[in-house]
């Protein structure tokens, strides 16, 4: 299957060729035809599957076939709502690349920076707006953006919108968009509130599901180190002495935790930068740019800040803190093993995180192999706490630490890369 066989117009085919896109990914192959046919779409796909092009390419084609006059008289005809600034910037880059020869105008709207340039772009006329909820509502309240002419609406990363507390804002925005429109809805997971929203805004949608919810890529080799909380930094530094780890994305639970890890790595002469909500937009973009170019070897991030980070050749993901929601683990490790390449996901598990590990293994349907031969083994005297339910964060009782972990945890054989 080629993009030409999907009936993509020559102007877009030329742009895709410039980007070295030779054939569509599975989600692109399945999503583009129904979107071009005007159908609503429910896309269930993890990051790294090519879903941005799956909606950007057909939207550009549909709008370019219905050009609406001079640029400064154009109305916003397509709105893409996404949870983070980083993701908004990546999506707008994609629209600009694929629509390079169509004459369409695009504009990104997000917070953390002055709205002056965004306001100017809107006044000059934009066919497509990619926005985060907070800044978009600010502009709506100031009557600086008109959504009455939106014909195609995309809600991207809907589950992350829910995680970040944006669902109320999303509903306010949807209420200002015409009821008669084409809606494209993308979510890696389908919690109950998202399922309810799907039923309320999609009309007879085509469902495209590329990977089962909460599955993990086969090419990702996963392992876990049981380690006491106070030794996690030492273990991370020890593992990063391996020069074959070309690039590593390290996930921490908190912003302050991310900064602490960066300070310790820097002391150990390991180049690292942090990316989280307390950083300015320029600092975040600088850290991401340095990481992608190889200037920085390690990027330490919180889950929310990392949403939208798209790096094809990322070799390693470290779970410095295990997440208390299993699906978040899937999101994290899915950032490696992309584009047909192998990847490695290494998790650190302290005593209070053992229930989280059990939940993760239940959701992904496999055991994560334990690495026992390392300098900082966990010390425990009592068995781990009872299993947690996947959606209920908990604070297990602490355990006394006296002797090394024995063989109380089953080890699965290492997965082949």
C-alpha cells in the first residue's frame, strides 16, 4: 500500500516525499480513507504509531479542496485540541510539512508564552488551529478566535486530557463548535469518562484500533531492578556508565525529583537536563532540542511534560519511579522501540512500589524480568503488600529493611530485542 493508492492528492504526495514517507503506517492506512469520506473516527493507538499523519493528511486534503478565499478572510475550519505545548508544536510542524504545497494557513495556540504572536497569526487568517485547552479558552473569552466555522474537530490524547484535569475545558470548547461537523477522536486508553464522551460527540464512527489497549511493543526489552529508594540515584549513575546507552529518557514522579536527579547526574559528569511544568517554554524547548541533537545524553521528565516527546531513535527509557497507574507505564516505555528499532525499558522498584509493579504486569499480560546481579539490592524482611487495583493509588505500609531480597519474586527470562 502506498499513499498514492490512498488517493492522496499530488500536492500532499510531493510533501510526503520530501519528508521521506514511503508508505503509510497501519493506522494511516486504516484511518485516512474513512476520514477522506467524511466519517467520524475513533482511533485507539499508542504514541509512535503515526497517528498525527493519520489525521493531518486527510484534513489538509479535505480543506485544500474547499479553499476559502483570501488568507485574511479565512475562518478556522479545523481545530485540533491537544493536551500539551510540546505536542501542539509537533502537530503544527506536521501540518506545515504535509501542507507545504497547498496554500493552507496553520496556527498553534498554547500557553506559557505571550499570546501576541498567536493573536497576530489568527488575525492574518488560519484554516487550521492546533491548540491546548487553557490558552484557547483565554482567546475565546477575549473574543479573539471564532470557532463557528469549524468543520473538522480533532481531540487528540483524550485520556491524557482526563489525567491532566482538562475534561471540563474540553467540554466548554466543544459546546462552542458547530454540532454539524466531522469529529476525529484519539485515545491510547479508554477509561469510563472517555467512553462516555465518545458516545456523546461521535456519530456512527469508524473505529481504528492498531494495538490493544495497554499492550507494549514486542521489540522493547523490559527489566526491573529491586532497589531501596536511597540507592536509586547511585544505581542510575552506575547503569549510565554503559556507553552503549546513547540516549536515555528518565521518568520521575515529581518536578523536584527530576531536578534532583539532574543535579546528581551532572555531578557524575553525565550530561542531563530536566523538562517539567516549572520550566519556561523556552527552557523546555531548549532541553528537548539538546536531547534530540545529542548534546544532552539524558532527559529527565515528569509524565505530563513528556507527553508529545517524539524521538525515533531513543534507545532507553528508565522508570526512576514506577507509576501508580499501569497505563502510564505503557505510555512511558512506548517512547522507545519505534520505527522498527529495538529499545530497552529499565524500571527501578522500591519497596512501596511493589504493588504498582504487580498491577503493571497484570495489565501488560507478562512478567518483567528481574535483574538480581547489581550493587544495590533491596533489603526487606516481610513479603510485599497485597496487589493494588489498577486505578487506585495507594500508600503501602513500609517494611523493615534487614536482609537482601531472596527468591520471593519470580523472574521471567530476558526478552530478545
